[in-house]
């Protein structure tokens, strides 16, 4: 088992913990959050420090995963990503055993693919992304860094989502659309 530190101990963290536990690949050492939350627990895991401790755990060779969600802006996750990289930290890439991920796809570091997601052939997903529960990413899609594809969203074949974007729950993006950086798509939208 590899040691893992989670960064951010809110609602998204709970969903991430469930996915990490199902992989049977990681020992979750603890969570980093704000100073006032140190000592509290999220599910069975303790908040053991703050972002000031990232370098300490990176030096021990522990892997890290950002477990803060992303709705309006990617900035917080991007800043923490930089902090981990500057500390020489290694990101985990987490794939739920209950997801289907084509062997002909590529997934970047620090990205989590959650339960029930489907990632089809020739898909490329960047770093620091959330492919949330039951999202469907069809063939030949490209999702750049720091994107959140929320629960149940559907990307038809050949869609490109540029960096720092958010695709809301149950939204549908029709085939071969190319969406620019910082795109924000509201839940249940049909984008065509
Ligand atoms: O800079 C930070 C920081 N800022 C906020 N560093 C660290 N390590 N932690 C930080 N946090 C912590 O992130 C907050 O103290 C809080 O514990 C957590 C955010 O929790 P919250 O439940 O408010 O949001 P979330 O990002 O976990 O989940 C949102 O996004 C998900 C995608 C919710 O809207 C969920 O419902 C949604 N599924």
C-alpha cells in the first residue's frame, strides 16, 4: 500500500475517500485542511495538518491528492497544485475500480476518476481534474488540466474542453464541440 495525503476535508473529500478505499492501493495517512480543523475527523481519517505541511509529507515520499471540489473557479485547486509541485510532491492518479477506463486512454497526475464514470477509447485527460461519479467521456475527447466534469455529465465523441473548465451535473455536450478555457456550463444544460 502506498501512503496518501488528502488536501481538503469537505464534501468532495468524502467522495474521494470512498473511491480511494475501493482501490485497495493506498493507505490514507490523513488530511490537510485549515488550522481550525486540525484534529477533526472526516469519515475515519484525521485532519493532521495544513498546507504548510505539504513539503514535509512530500519529502517522506507520500503521494498527494487534492480533495477540494471545483465549481466557479479552478484557482484554489491550481494554487495547491503548484504548491505541491514546488515542494517536489508526487501526485496520485486515482481510478475507481467501479469506473470503466479504456486502455486506449490517458489520464494525468492528480486526476481522480470516480465511481461509475466511463472513459472511452483515445480520450486524453490532463492533470488535476475531477471526473465525477457517472460522468461519460466518449471516444476522442480531450480534457485539459484543472477541469471538473461533474456527476452524470455527458461528453459525446470528440469534444475538447480546454483548461480550468467546469461542466455541471447532467449537462450534455454534443459531439466535436471545442470549449475554451474557463468554460462554465450549468447543471442540466444542453450545449450544441
Ligand atoms: O487552501 C485550502 C483550503 N481552502 C478550503 N487548503 C486546504 N487544505 N483546505 C482548504 N479548504 C477546505 O476545503 C475547507 O476548510 C473545507 O473543509 C473544504 C471544502 O469543503 P466543502 O464541503 O465546502 O466543499 P468541497 O469543495 O469539498 O465540495 C464541493 O464541491 C464538490 C465537487 C461541494 O459543492 C460538493 O457538494 C461537490 N460535490
